C-alpha cells in the first residue's frame, strides 16, 4: 500500500509538472497546427483541413442576420482576387451572438449563394465561443496556441489569418472590413512568404 501511494504521489507530481510546462497535450495544445482539424461542411461531409495545407487561410465566423453580414461581399472579393495566389477563405456559421444564424445548412448555403455569390468554402454551423466551442476555435483563441492574439471571439465576422504552415499570424475583429488595407496588406505579406 505504501509503495502504491508513493508511486501515485510521484506520478501526480510528474503529471502536474508536465501539464504546467506544456509537455502534456491538453484540449488547447493537442493539435500542432490548424490543418490537423476535421470539420463538417454544409453537406454534412467531413473535411480534413489538411487539404488546405500550403494555402494561406482566412478563417471567419459568419452569420446571415448580423449587421456585419454585408462582409460576405468583401470576403467573396478576397476569394476572387487572391485565390489564384494561394488564399483560401473559410466561413464557419455560428449562432452564438444574438441568434443571428438561425438557418439550416441548406438555408445558409442558399442565402450565401443567392445574396452574395459566395464561392468560398462554408462549413456547418458551429459554436465558436464559450465552454462548448469546437476544438478548432479552442485552438484559434487559446493563450497556448495563439499567444499574440488570444481570447474569446466577441462577435460575428472575426477573422483569423493563418500562414501556409498552419500558424496563426493575425487576428482581426468584426469591425475590420475584409478589403481594408490592414487585411489586404497582411494577406499579401503572408502570400509572399514561401
């Protein structure tokens, strides 16, 4: 019994030390980069984000009934202007803020295509904030994986710029327009790096 207790105590001390030092994988740091996540698209199919490795990503939580919904147009323009150079825009609908994305997957798809001619990839509705947020957004907002731009998503249309290696390089709040100088310069800078 004494041996088991000593072994247990020693194991607990080692575990606590490893977690504190970041040597044990937790929900925040278990993925090495963004490309390791798998998400559902609007058709319910699993999409491994590995398919985007080598591209610069702009990940955006979107909503159809928000004051920022018009930003779909700017996101589509970014897609048209930069996709041939390696930018991929990914939209993740969320109903987290003011229930501004109440639609089904089919309704979201129809809304995006009909109103904004969206051709970039839109995924299934997810939770991006709070205790139930999906692992991708835990990764994007974590102090461990995103030390320069951590913290909860505050509203719809927050944007995360990801480099070709899957690392978070910039974060833009909702009020920063997709085609703003701030975002376009950051995109061009990321695209220029090989």
